[in-house]
C-alpha cells in the first residue's frame, strides 16, 4: 500500500507568502555562514538535505490523499491538492481503455471539494469515477459547486462516467480485495473517517473531527477504528489550547491524536489539516511539542509522529 499526500492544509488553500520565503532564505544563508560551507558542492548538498520546513514548503493545498493498493487508485477528498494528483494520473496512468478511480469524501466543505472542477481525469470519457460519501445527495452538492453562477463548466460537461454511492454509517465495503470502513466523526454538518484494510496492513484517514464527546462508548468506537493502524492521518489543526477555546469548530489537536495513537497502538501518526494562519516553523513547533508530549507521558511508546507534507509518500 502506497500513500501520498497531495494536499495537507485545512480550510483554505494557503500559498507561502513573500515574507515567509524571504525568512527561510535568510535562515539558510545564516546556517551556511555559521557552518563555514564555502564550496558550491557542499552548499548544494547541505540545501538538498534540509527538511521541507527549512528549504521547501509543508504545503498550501487543501486536503487530498492518494492511496494505491492492489492496483486500485483510491482518493480521499478533493481539496485543491486534487488538481496536481489529476495531472499526475493523466501523465502516468491514463490509457485508452480508461481508468477506475475511487473517491471517498469526508464531507463537502469547500476545502474538501474545490479541487474537483480542475481534476483532469474527469474530462476523459472512458474514465469511471466512483464517488463514496456518508452524506446524501453528493451529486447534487457537486452540481451546485459547478452551477454556472459559480463556475463555468457544469458537472455534466466533465465527460467521465460517474456513479455515487451513499455509504451506510459504520459499514464496510470492498473494492476488489480492499476493505474500506467508515466512521461518522464530530464536525459541523458531519464528517466521515475511512479505514483501509488490505492483507494485514491498515491506513486510517480521519480529518475534520473534534473529540468533544469523550464518553467511554464513543472513545471505544474510535479506538476500534484506529486500532493497530500502520498509518493514522489525524486532524491536528489546533494547538491544545486552541482546541479548548474553539469548541464546536469541528477540529482537533495533535496531542489528542497522540493520546488516541497510544491507546489504539497506532504505528505512525501523521499530523494533517494544518491551520492556514500558521507558517511552516509554527507547524513544525506543533510536531516538536507532540513528540515531547509522547516522550514525557508515554516514554515506552516509540511510534513515529510526523507532519503530513505535500508531496511526501509512505509505503505501508
Ligand atoms: Zn477541512
Ligand atoms: Zn469541514
């Protein structure tokens, strides 16, 4: 199973600002001087080995994660990251027989659907797009997004075949041998998490979720859903303090993710749906605090915590 992050930002696409880029350049120049690197080869290799936080970007595109498993392409959410995924698919996978693409939506807030009108595979008549959602009327919701008052190309003018499946809550469906289970999450208007199981490996996508109702039965449902996941993608938009103050805004914090990951024996935790107001250094500080929190509170738990970064890939 291969997982790739195409969009990791929450709420609204957030390209880096001029000020943020200059700040990174100044920090790199400072490091190069303080390390006394003086030939171009050393400088190049130093820069090539810097993290995306220092010398690239965490990512400005909104939610979109691709999973390739058992020759299937499964996509979670259609945020602005979907455009680049679509271009990649057309360049590398498109064939004359057409492709089957399976798209699961957490919900239909703009940051999770606004990439679809720019999804190039949807313009190939032989392609088949299979949409899945826990919400009703998904076709209608996408048609509204592409009403001519808001967008020049209507949904019906995207010539790929489309079918829409409304998922029963908490149910499991199969795509070939791949099992996909959903879980309703707490979010304004509702959101759904998805878990993929295939040949003993598991991936969980759980974004746009607030963990407000922590009564035992609800926590247990989440722990079963996250149990033993090889990778859990978790809504870490807020700091712990913000999560307390922003009750009912529908998002969570990295520290809650760490607590769940410990209890559910998760192998890797990816912090996702980054707050659009934060720069990359601030996002990285959330990661550092999460790792410290794990070390202090759960010193014998050594699972990996990392930032979901646009363009990064993981093999499970
Ligand atoms: Zn969102
Ligand atoms: Zn939302």
